[in-house]
């Protein structure tokens, strides 16, 4: 295993909780930050603080928010701040000797380097609120999530069996139709709840294909099954990119391509589950 609690040299709480659990907690906080950010954008809460950043309109710690959207945006910022501290702590712990796998250290370090960029983009979403800034803010958040998800899977990989990979692929396959069904192509009112649920499906899908790509190639015996789990991440990224384009309604051709990529991804993940069960 890439983590060794006996030789980590971590102090106090980190030694007791263990680096894998610290890393998992960081991923949970990053996930919460992304979903709260999606909800804040969908409800317009990002503009509720009267273009104030990092403060809001409710005084010290926003104890007296002007309205609920202001309170909601402040909660998003607080969770993002806590997630930032966890990102820093995880990266420091990784280089402190908590992990032997250099891939884990590099992944969390790259995530750490992207964090100040994400903070600056978050600031600009309040002060500028341009679609380019909003898009960059989203993709940077997804990149940070993916990097820490990769790190988590690498750390826990020795404990994961082929059965875990098969379950992950099944979850990923289930997330694809959910993502499509909640898209503006089939939902007339693209509310904040629907958007948040759709992107929760996205994060579940990304986690599933990451598990498949990292663990599946070790646990699956058959070449077809390994080929499927390695192809799934590229298709998942294509679905995510085209899904964002579909939301923006750039062109019907992109919507059709999004549907085609979604069908291909679902078929790939379903084939992965079937091949794994046969193996």
C-alpha cells in the first residue's frame, strides 16, 4: 500500500486519523464546494453579496446577511475555505512522508497549485461575472477534484478488489442516463436542484471511471475488460465537455454529439461490467 502509518512520521491528529482518511475527507470537501458552487450559480447567489469579496453584505462573518442568497453564497465560501485548508494539509502530509507513491504526491501537489488559481477565479466570478470566468472556475474545480480522486484511488487501490471495480463501473453506467435525463435537452426548467443533481452524477461518474482505470487494469485478467476501463475516462470527459456545451445550447449538432457520446459511454461501462463478470 502507498501509505504506511508506521513510518509516516505524521504528528498528532494526522497520525491517528491516517493519511488515507485525510485524503478522503479532502475529496468530500472539494465535492461539497463544487456542488454548492453549482447551486450558488444556478440561484444567482454568487451575486448576492453586492460584489463584495471575500467579505459579504452581512458584517462580521456575515452574521446578518441581507437575504437568504447572501447567506447561501457565504456558506459556499466557508466550505471552499475549509476545503482549501484541507488541500494544503494533505499536500504537506504527502511530502512529510505519509505516502511512498510519488504519483500521489504529484497529484495532490498539482491540486494544491491549482487552488490559488481557483480562488482568484472565484473572486472574479463575483467581481466580473463573465461566462469565460465562470467556465474556467468550473473546469479548475473539476481538475482539482479529479486530481484528488486519483490520489484517493491510488492510496486505497491495494484494498480494492475486482468486485469493487465492477461495482464502480455499474455506478458509472447508472450515472450516465441520469446526467442525460437531467440535461436541458429533456428538462424544460433547469432549476438549481436539477443542476446540482446533474453535476453530482458527473462527479460520481468521474470517480467511477478513475477507479476503473487505476484498479481495473490490475484486477481484471481479460484484455477486453482492461481495454474498456481504460477507454471509459476519455469518453466520460467528452460527455462532460459536450454536456456543458449542451447546457449553453451552442448548436443542435453538439447536442446530438453529446447524446452519441453518452450512449457510447454507457455501452462501454455496461460492457465493462459484463466482461468483468465473465472474467
